[in-house]
C-alpha cells in the first residue's frame, strides 16, 4: 500500500501559482501523517528551472514533465502526463487545487486510475491510517465528511482556504525529469485562440480582497465607486447573480452558486441582499463586511461587520478613510 | 446528429437543507426537486442545435431514483425526444462509480455530442462529465459558454485562467455546460402534456461498490455573530479601525 | 378524492412560478411605479400557452383545462396581481366565450390570435351608471342594413385603451328589458366612433391597463353579433361565471404571496431578542392567513375541477370561490401589513402593493355582495 502524496503543482506561463504552494504545504502534512513522501508534479513548458523551489514549501521531490507542446493546459495531454506519473509513484493520495485546471485534471486522473474523488475540500484529517476530507455540498448549506475505501484517493482543495506556510529558503527538492512521448492524439481538443483577459484585471478567485456589488448598485455606472475602492485595495470586483443577469457585469465576475466560489481574506458586499445562492459563493471568506441600506437584509446575519446606509455614500467614504489611515 | 444529455435530479437551490436522522443524508421532506441548473443549459443547447440543423435526436440519460423520471420529462417538455433512466437510489456521492454506471450505459449508445452540466448542484464535485469522457476515451472540453457544430467538428468557447479560449475538437466529444451558454426556455404547456407520451426506458444502474463513504453530514460552522458598526458614512472610521486592528483584514 | 397534483400540473405550476420570478419580478417595482404594461411579457405568456388552457388545440389552445389555468393564475398572482388579468382578458373572457357562443368564422378569426397574444382582448359590461345592475346599462346597438351602430359609454374596463378586440354588451331592444341585450365582438382599433381613455387614478393593479370607452355612432358589421340578438344578458352571466374563477385564482395568489412574505419576514425580524415568529400574536396572524389561503384555494380548485368535468355553469361553486378568495386576499394583505410593521407601510416592500391590489377583488367581476346574493339564491332554491 502506497503512502506517498502526489501533488499537482499548477503553473501558468511557467510560473507556479499560489494554489500550488497551498497544495504542496498540505500535501507535505498529509505525507508526514501517512509516513510517505510529498511528491510534486510540474507539467508545462519551461518549468524545469523553477521546479526545485517547490522544496521550499515542503515538496520532497518534484517530477517534471517539460515539453514545449505542454505550454498551455489541455486535459488530454496534461491528464496523460499526470496519470502516468501518478501511477508510477504509488500514491495514497493525489492532491490538487480545485481550480480550472485542477478540476479537469482531477476528474481525468480519477477515471484513469479508478480512484475515488472528492473535490473542493475545505478540511482534511489523518484518520485510521488514511485521509478523511470535509467538503461543502448543497452550495455550502451542509458539509460532508468523506472517507475513502481505496487507494489512491483524488482530493482537490478549495483555493485560499489553506494558506501556505512561509517558504523555507533553505530547502530545495530533488528534481526528476520525465520524457513523455506526445502525439496528436493527446491534443484532441485544440486551442485555436485565446482572447486574453483585460490586463490588470484580478480574477475574483485569486484576489485576497473582493469588493462585490449587488442589485443595490442599481446599474453598471454604480460600479465606479466599487472599482475605485477595489483599485485602492488591489482588490477584485465581484458581482451578484442579479447584476450579471442584468448585463451590468460579466459572468466571470459572478460570485455564488452558479458563479464562482471565493474565499478571500476580506469580502465587502455592497448592496447585496445575501440570498442563499450568493452566500454559497463567499461564506468561507475570512472577514465579511456588508453595506446595505436595508437593515433587514439577510447578509447582515452572515457578515462580521455591517454598515446600514446608502452604499453610494458609504463606499466613497470608505475609500477616503482607507486612503487617510493606510495610505 | 445524435445528442445525449446527462441530467441529474437535485434539490431546488432555494431549499432549506435539513440533515436526516442517521446524519448521513438530507431529510427529503418538503424538498422540491429540479433538473440541476447546469444540466438545464446542456438540455437547452442540445435543443438549439437540433433546431438549427433541422434534424437530430436528443436522448436524456439520468442516473437516479425512480423520481428522476419526472425530471427527465421536464427535459422532454423542453424538446428532448427520448431517454434512459438508470435506476439507482443509493446517493453514494461517489462520482467515479456514477461515471462508470453512466459510461456503461453510454457504450451502447451512438452519439455525436455528449453533454453534461459542469457540476450537479447537490454535491458540487464537478467531476462526472470529465470522468465519463475519460472512461469512454472521448475528448472533453469543460465549462463551455458557446457551442457551434459543423462538419463533424465542434468549436466552443470557454473562460479559463488565461482568458477566453476558443477550442476546436472533432466529434464525438463531450462538453460540460457553464452558465452563460444559453437561457433555458420555459416549456410550453402543450409540450408538458406531450412529454408524457415520449419514450422513456428504465434499466437498473450498473453501479460498482462505491470507493468512498459518507462519514457524516454537518451544518456549516456558525460564524460568530457580526455587529452592525453603525449607520451611514459616520460609521466608516469605526469600520476601518475594526478591519485594521480587530479583524486584521486590511 | 386524491388531493395530489399530477406531474404535468406540477410542471405547469413550476413554469408559472419561474416565469413570474424571472420575467415579472425583476422589473415589477419600476413597472408598478410607471404603470407600465410590458407587451413582451404578455407575448411570452401567450407563446407558452398560458392563455390556451381551456381552448381546444384546433384553435391554438392546449386543452390543459380550467384547473391548470387556475394553478397558473395563482403562481402569477403570487408575484403580481396585475399580471393575472391577461388570463381573463384573453382566455376566460373573450376566447372561451367566443368558443361557446360564436360561429365558426368568429372562432377562427379571433380565438387563435387571442390565445397566442397577437390580439389583446377585453370585455365591456360596466358603465359609469351601471355596475352590479348589469341590466341597467345604457349602451345601445341600433341595427341598420349593414350592421349596428353602437352608442354609449363603458367604464372600469380592463384593457379598454389597449384592446384589439372586445366583447361589448349593449341593448338592441330596450323594450325586451334584459332579454334585449346583445353581445358584440368589436374591433376596437381603427373605428372612428370608438374613443378610449386610460383611468390612471386606481388605487392599485397599476400594470393592468384600465380605461373608459366612448361609443359615438360607432359602426360595426353584422358579423360582429355574437350568438343571437337578445342573448347578451345570458352570455354575460355565463361569461362572468368564468372570469370570476380567474379573479378568484388571483385572490388565492395574493393570499399566498402575503403569507409567504409574512412568514419569511417573521423568521428574520427580531425584537426583544428573538424572531417575531416566536410571538403568539404573530403566530395567530400567520395561522389565519394560511388557513384562509388554503380554504380559498380549495374552493377555487373545486370550481375549476367541476368545469373540467363539463359543469361550466357551476355558479354556486364559482361565486363561493370568488367571494371567499377576495375576502382571504384582503384579510391576508391586512395581516401581512401588521406583521411587517412599519416596513409594511413602505413602498419598498411588496406588502402594500398586495394590500392595494387585493381590495379590487371585492368589487370586480361582481362585488362581494352580489356573490353572496348569488350564493343565497342558489342555496335557497335547492
């Protein structure tokens, strides 16, 4: 029975993403509990050079599949590479971040290896010689604790819930490079074009701070005040479903059950009533602030701090105050 | 053009979830069930493609308890032609076992397009579509917001970490639907009545023993009660102070 | 008796509910403020078949029946009383009446268009000086060689100013008293003798157009006569026994909207350290709202069911349902305002709109007094 933890070290453009560090830190802790190694798997193009740095977050070893054809993520090619590496390394657990890449890859690996999967986990524990996980279901209205009856188990972690420990610069990981033969068959879906995101626009799933607007913002122009506050804080601007359905903000900004799930350090909800479906997308935020003119708005029951008032007055006041006190 | 759409019966998103007696399942009393919203986008897209091409057949496939048939009939009312119900009431939450049961049924079906919702809004794993595709060894593109089909190929759009991707893939292929793909139609009253008459085949699901088990269900941890800092702009300095010094969020 | 809805009925209710929440609710506040009738919403309802429940497929209907129509009306009424008017203005009023009293030409000309919303319908009975006293109307239709000439005024007519076609009741022979009233299918647009004006001073139902009609030597063709001369009063009473059902279902929808809102509010609002739902006087109010809603609903469903079984002329059941549903709606809206406290008095919450809309039910389609007269006469003659 294996006791290693294989961790997908997600990268974009040759740089590892913070979720990779989150996963590796947790993977290391899991491996210690299991008495095995934390083995990171880096797939991409130009990742070999930075692979050893993953040791700073706890990787005992990094297996690298570096190939120009793997510059962009596709589930077929990455899946093939990942599944092959995993199957050769006797894992108890396959660990990923529940991101765009991670969700595809986790599903692929699960089917390729015949391994059960639990996605978007917010807690885990070593139990009875194995790993148990806890994850939100019914849009976070309940949590399920799952135990696995076979190995390996494929687990993906909700981003930004497990913050990585500070990197230990003294550590570095052994790097093993794998050569993988890739044919056209491994690229059955072809990315014809990528229309890059608006430069400088922070994705809500990556942001530490989110300033989010709901129906109370009354229209696309109303978001200017939120954009200003977000700009000052280096935050992303999110939106409730109503706002997106009305066409005021793009779907990529939507937070909620049919949008994105986020877990930032600070979530500022402006003119958002707090419907269950919205809470599903942000209730694990560390700190929630609500600004709403309706004192009965349900969001106040979930928020840590609230201001009852007109967001068009409060949000600019907030921007000014933060400029003054924090600069 | 043969299209198969997998749909799942799930609790309405408005439902208040109560954990049942044994602590491992929800209490179904008073729960309204619907087609998982993302599956609905998939059904709608299938119908639009059929309408655009002027031909084709849409088959609904659903793994679930007997009541899943009522949900399938809703897809019929929207415009699907027929369907297969894989009867299984275990709710094992093991996406792999479910994917294997679906794949087993799909092996006997002919299709150009295999559509799923990106995730079922009960267990939110978002895995089954990709798992089934891998088990059938067909390509899959997840979370599409646009789908065009021509000459045995599909061209899709989706939003990834890199921006908006335009992806091309040869059929047969699988896709999982993301919000924004379309606006599902309301079924016409006439079509709700006609749905009764469309063929629905029932088979027992070939479900292997699940490889994971539910230990328990819990309610979300209660957030400590928050406080209303004050009213209007006057409350802002106090809020900033709290965020900085108490919550350490700024 | 099996008190369960069929899967099809449940699906239809779901369509009604989803439609109300997605198509009507989002713009309701601003539409009510500006008294705006959204034609697109109306057309969508038509396309989905909402106005075809009691109409055969031959004329573009879906034959799902009065019960389904009542359930749909309730689902819409739960969000917006205004938006239940089209069920009567298209289907239970003009289309169903033409179906049962018109000739084939009239049926083909009007029913499919009313069902799918290509034509906006109306029916004009009431006048400035005749409400409950239907036979006291003054409008006349004088026969000529090539048709009739209409003179008179109608008032408090839903869709007066928007209708393409309206049932119009007028005297062809005053000497025959109520047996001298006839019913006409009048093309309302492009007639120099027909002038309409909106009534903007109602207390509620702001998204449902209401107006007055002035007929001044308005010429209509012979083919406009519905049924026989002198049939008008009979047709009118027959018609009211159907539109009354739509009105009753509207009341059920209002009563439901009220108690659902009140329950939600009572669970969220806290006073004295607890949700107000814990206080027994609030519970008393909520319980009463619920009981009256359930009772009204069952009366409506029974009356609708009877019609589906072929008993269209079931005046006792329909008047009972209409009377009770109106009272239930008015009571529920009053109780809901109490539960909501000050917020009930605010136009930023839906309760005051239910309060204003509900009150109309005690007057339209035959006042509560008239319903009680009908009920009493029916039970006394048994």
